[in-house]
C-alpha cells in the first residue's frame, strides 16, 4: 500500500537509509543519519513536496519523495527525486510503483521537470529510471570516493 509519510515513520526510514549509507554506493553519505536528522528532513520536505511510503503488513518497504532541485526562483518548477527500498524488498517493483505515484502527483502539482541524480554505478536505479521515461542528460566521472572506489553521477531528467 502506498500512502503519505507520517512523522511516526521516521525510525524505519532512518534504518532503510542508513543501510545504504553503510552498505552501498547508492548514497555518497558515509556517516549514518540520526532519527532527529531524518525527522527534520521529513518535516522540511513533506511540507512542500510529495513524500510517499510503501507499506507491507505495517512495515515500511520503501519510500520516495520529491524535493527542491535548486533554490533559485527560476528553477521552482523542477524537483529532484529520491527513492530507497528496504534491502529485503528490492527487485519486487516497489521502487517503480512509488515513483509512478510520485510522478503522477508532481504532474498534478504542475511541476515541469524531475531530476534524478544517481550514482552512475548503481545500474539498477539507472535502469528503473529509464523504464519510467527518464532520459540520461549528463554524467560526471570519479566525483566521489566510497567503498574503495571512485564513483560517478548520472543525471536523469523527466519532462512532465
């Protein structure tokens, strides 16, 4: 079931995100976030942008949201997207379902474009975004160092 985020979701969202901080290259963060940091993030984002949870039997299996891409006024109709799936639920299509809901709501809110900034080596996320209609528009090589390797960033854009 997809639903809007609630502050009570903070602990599970933090656990999912910190898994990726500690065990993957999906995020360039290297220090786990606290529940308070995540709660502040949820409050700041959900006030102005859509933020969704995918729940299975009362447990959060994934989440996604849109947020400000740039702070300049001219960019206010463009948002950046974020999606994370609990590791035990990857490969089940939950990310696509969440993103489809997010895209629909962003259209309803009259946003014009969505940007996904993805670790280039995170091929699963790149493929998912392409299936959703995002187009690769730029690439940066070796801009981060994590897990003993240099990593790049691929930017994907979806015109709504």
